[in-house]
């Protein structure tokens, strides 16, 4: 079964440092997403991306965050200057289309970011 | 955006059928109901999606009454490996599909 892959699986960074989380979505998918989940809390939507531009973003996705699809396979999330509260599991996801029916969103295994 | 309400936690035993009910009183006409499963430190995994009546796949069944204000995920003959958090999500029917995640139901299966 095709899957979304994410790297790194775990990253520890100093507060104020830039972090790039990488994702390879499923190859025939057109919509890409980033979510985050703070330990013990619910999954939160960050951003959706289609046709090389952001289609929707949440209040969490402020100017410190950016996304990019640098080539035909990778999808990245950059946090410019990390804060302690950015510590969370970040999930990349992708889907063939955005609305149902049949809109199965496939999630990666996550990148655990720890800011110290 | 439709909000969902689920029980915070449930317990059951191996071999039993487990039913998790979700209420979504303000579901919109175009909204579909989707359920995901999440194990600790893993990404959510799609289980099932439906619009009305009953949907069944190899993993679960989804029951949706005519008014669509609630739905029930049914897991037949659960095993210990079904211990996970289960999320009920109601999505907008058109573009800009954004999943609204609640706290989910933590299901614990006992031997």
C-alpha cells in the first residue's frame, strides 16, 4: 500500500533555530496537508496545499511557518524561529482530491519535534 | 463547520463488538462522516467514510440514521490491537476540505 513518508522521525532543536520537516506524499495525490499534535492533545490542522499554493491555513499557521513543494516529490514545512510551544508531532498528509466522497486523507507516521 | 461529540473513553473485551457513537447535530447537507484510528505516536489511519444509512468494509461498519445527526462506528470482534483513539470527523462537502478533529474516543480492549 502506498504511504506518506516523513523525515526526520525525531528532531531536537534549540529555541530560535529554523527547522525543516520533510514529507514525500503519495505519488498520484494532488492535495497536501500538515497537521500537528501536541502531546496528549488533539490533532490540529495547519495548512493545505494544492497546485503549488496554499489553499487554506489555520490560525496556528502564522508567519513563522511556511510550506514548499521544491520538486515533484517533496513537500516541506519550515518553522523559521522555533518556540518551546512548537514542540509537537507534525503529520504530513495527502489526498487525491479535497472533498468527499472517497476523500481518504493518508497520514505519514509523523515527525516529532522537540524544542529546548 | 460541524462539531462532533464522542465519549472520551470506552472499555471492552476481546471478541466483543464495540459501538462508538458520535453526534454531529449541525451536519450540513454535503458533509460526509469519516472515522480515523490512531495508535500512540503514529499518524491517524482512515477506517471508514459514509453519507447515510450503512457502510461496511473489511474493518468496520458505519451506521448513519436518516437525520444524519449522529453516526455509530461498529467494530466487530475486537482484539487487543484495536486499543487506540478513534476520531469521528465531519467534513465540508465542497472545496477547502478541512478536517476538524475532536478529542476522539480512547478505546481500551481488555483480555
